[in-house]
C-alpha cells in the first residue's frame, strides 16, 4: 500500500510540474497575472507530492518491505535503522528521488521567501525550476522508479554496501545534493533575467543570497565527504583527485566565482553577461556531476550506483539544459548594456582576475576528469590521470588566486592606487614571509611546498585581519562583511592544514605482535592484541593499542576489522586520536599468524585544520546569506521596478 502511494505520488507530480513550468512562464510572457499566480501553489503541491513519495520510500526501508526491489537490493533486516534511512539514497533510484526532493524543497523556499520580488520574476524563476523538475520526473518515472515490486517478495535484502554503513552516508549525500540542486535556483534567476531582458543590479541582488546558500551547502557536503574518506579510507583528509570528488569540486569552484561576480554586478553593474555564464556553468557542472556519478562511465570508490543505459538519458537531459540556456544567452546577451568602466588597478579588475583563475582551475580539473573517458570512448586506449597531473596543473593556478583574494577586498572600487595597495600589504607580506620560513623549520625540516602553502595562508589571513581593523574604524560592518572575512579566514586555515599534512605526515606499516611498540613523531604506540567483538550485523576483530608520550599514557585506540554477515567484503575501521595540532591514526590490516597483525600508523600534523577551515567558510557563508541588507534592498528594488512598470 505505502509503495503504491509513493509511486502514484510521483506520477501525479509530473502534471503538476508541467503546470508549474508552462503556465507561469506563459503568464509572465503575456502579462497574465492569473497564470503567474499559479507558480506558488504549483510549487507547494509539487513539494508535497515529491515529499510524500520520498517519505514512502523511507518508510519502506525502515519497515523492511522487501517486496520493493530497490529496498531488497540495498537493505537487510539486520541493518541498523539509521543506516536503513541512509540506504534510501544509497543506490541509483533513491539518489535521484533525493535529488528531486531537494529541488522541490528549494522551489518551495523560493515561493515562500520571495514575496517582496516582482510577480513576473518569481513566476519565471519557479517556471524554470518546474521545467527542470519535469525533466527529472520523466526520467524517474520512465527509467528509475524506486517503487518497482518484487513478486514474490524477497525473504531478506542483499544489504547495504558495507563501505556505506557509516554515519557519513546519513549527512554527506543530502548536504552535497542540497548544494548541487541549490545552484538550480541561481540558474533559474539567471534564465529569468535573460527572459525578461533585465540583467541589472536588482537581479544580482535577488540571486546572491540563494547562491550563497547553495555554496554553503555544497561546502558542508564536500567537507563531510572529505572527513568520511579520511577516517574510512585514510586518504589524508583532503583532495585525492578521485573523479567523483572532482564532480563536486568543479561546481564549487564555479560557484565561488559566481558569488564574487554577483558582488560586482550588484555593486557596479559590471560583469552581467559573465555572471549569467557562471550561473549556467555552475548548474551545468552540477548536472554533469550527477551524470558522472550515476551513469556508469566512471570507476570510483564513490560510484556505487551505475547504469550506462540510464546514464544516456541523464546525458540527454544535461545537453538539453545546457544547450537551451546557452542558446537563450546567445540571443539575449548582445542586447545587454556594458557596466561601469573601471581602471586597470581596481577591485573590479582584481575580482575579474579571481574569476578567470577559478574558471581556469575548473577547466583543468574538467580536462583531467573527462580526458580519459574521451580516449576510451574513441577507442584510443585506456588512460589514467592521477594526482601528479592535478597537482602540477592545479596548484600553479590557485597560488596567484590566493594572492588576489587578499588584495581584492582592500582595493577600492573603480580606481585604486597601486602604491597605496603596496603600502597596505607590507605587513601582511612580511608576516607571511616569516611564517613561510619559520613554520616548516618548526616542524623539523624546511620544505618548499609547505613554505608556499604557509605563505599563501598567512598572506590571506594577515590581509583579512588588517582590512577588518581598518573597516572597524568607520563603524560596525554588516553581517555580509563579517561573513566574507570569516570565509577568507576559513580558506586560510584549510590551506595550512592541506600544506602541512601533505608534506609532514609520517606513515608506518608494521608487523606487530602483542607487546610490540613503535615510535612515531615522538609518540609511542604499543600493540596489546586483538579480541572479537559482536556488532549488529557483523563481527569484528578489535585491536587494542596504547598511545603514550614521554612515558605518560594518553589514550587507548580500538581499530577494527569487520566481517559483515551478508557480505564477503571485510571492512577496516580506523581509530583516531585527534588533537588541534595532530592526529594519530591507526588501522588494522590482516592477521599474520602467532597473534601478530599488520598495523598501519599515521602521524598527521594539522589535519583537523582542513575541516576547521571548512566550518569557518560555512559559518561565513551563512552570515553573508542572512544579511538583512539583501531583504531590505530587494524590497526597495522590487518597489522601484513596480513603480517604473506602472508608469510605462
């Protein structure tokens, strides 16, 4: 009964999405207020129907309804309830329903929080989001229905992939999808502005809080995924250049460029066409990421659900969205008037340099991710592009980006004095230079890569502190200003973590019998043996290792080697002693006989700074998006636009 209800809710959501897509857009085109007024009710009805369907799928997992094929393939009666909920989006069908649910939630948010905006603009935005919903509803109903039945029902499920039986599955994919889908709102505002022929500061102001919200969600999702990979796979805590990681990183890079470009369009009326292209690009890369992860074209530890046939449909949807939006841009962009002029040295120019470097960085990641796929598709052989390519191409692009990020907020709009900039940046440059020399030496040996990372981080951090001090002299800044500064500080903190853990981590691969010990970075790790412990749906061999320093015991670590009842796949669960300046990371390998085990021990300095910096960036983005100036200025712009329309 419940699965049928979810299935029919999805079917009914399609005509509702068609109404949401067609009538508000036609109403805005023809000036029909009755049709435009349908936008908000249709958005709410779509959210209720998709939410009902999603809730039915969650219910099916929680209640072990193995008559649903998707549940039988991704769950098991012994699976803990929290992982049954996470298993809802652990496979192909559920992940697309989650994508659609997030889209309906964003559309509902636009309908609720846009009452101060012009009615025709809201109708166009909700109409564009409805058109995207139509595409995904057609795909889900035709090729990815999560409620397909098994008759007779399976006695039990195959179980969730053991690698996914982790709290990270509960938080990481929903947050990541919230960011992915959130860029659909920025895209919809850009398409709406193109349709209306109004690429002005008001459009940028209306779009900017939504773009910030999507960027915050994507940042949080990437950070959660990074931490999950770290404690589950030992990947060091930052980018491993896995293709699916790149799929989320690329829209984040373009989204960061879009935020800065929107600021210029809002303040100075410049970069209008460029900003629209960035909005189209960020959402297009979100769709491309969905295609890469769920189509079967990638071989990745993240790509758990693959289907080449359905991947073709996703690719067609991607081509339709990108092609139609770029065609509209080509038709409308030539009519856009140029913005205000600026000097070679100005905040606009520095932000433009920031944007160009972010786009180049995105292109380098895109090339490295897609090039092996193209070579394979053309029959030119298998090619692997790994970390050496990305490190050698990406790093030289982002280093000047960090330098510009420090200069941009200090420079004046329209025309800045280069000598004044140099004078203001003397102390930040000196502090950064001293840190680049001293910090690597403090860690035991000087390293050029660590020095460069330290310089970039301290340059950005010191410049942010200096600018904040100067800004406070003229009064208390608004929330948006504090958000920007906090995000820049967070970026600096993450850079320190990446630079230092990359060059100063220590790894030991050992054979340890009970009583054996090893020294690593001044710490002593003693192996006391292994015992068997039960789990809810597995049995585990749990190690006991004592961590001490200078003869004082600090903590007991308990890494595990798990064997799941429904799967032959063994899983390693690391044990980590985390601190503000270092992590000690221990994992069990295979038994070697005589009570001895293979043991891997890491010393990872400053690794937690990576996620601390991400947390600061998220907090900064939230503060910026919540700035009440956006609401006040949006109401004023909407009132002025309505007055102008009524007089004409």
